[in-house]
C-alpha cells in the first residue's frame, strides 16, 4: 500500500474503533466480540509500517 492508502485505512479503522467502543460503552452487544481487539491490532500494524517507512526505528 502507498502512504496515502495507509493513512486512509488508518482513519477508517480509528473511526470503526470509536463506533465499536461506543456500542460497547452503551451496553449494546458488539456485532463481533473480537472486533475491538482485531481493529487495534490492524491499527498497530499500519502505524508500524508508517514508522518503518519514515525511518524512526530508534528505540526508546
């Protein structure tokens, strides 16, 4: 994926995470019980790829 596509996908996933958390917080049953965890993992993967492409590999 190009950098633009990664950014777009990141935004979409963050919005989806907000929606899933909202459903959960209001007491509703999520459509997929594993959705929040999977979305968080996908966001982490995208952020990792973006960081690697920028060259920010220095550890804390």
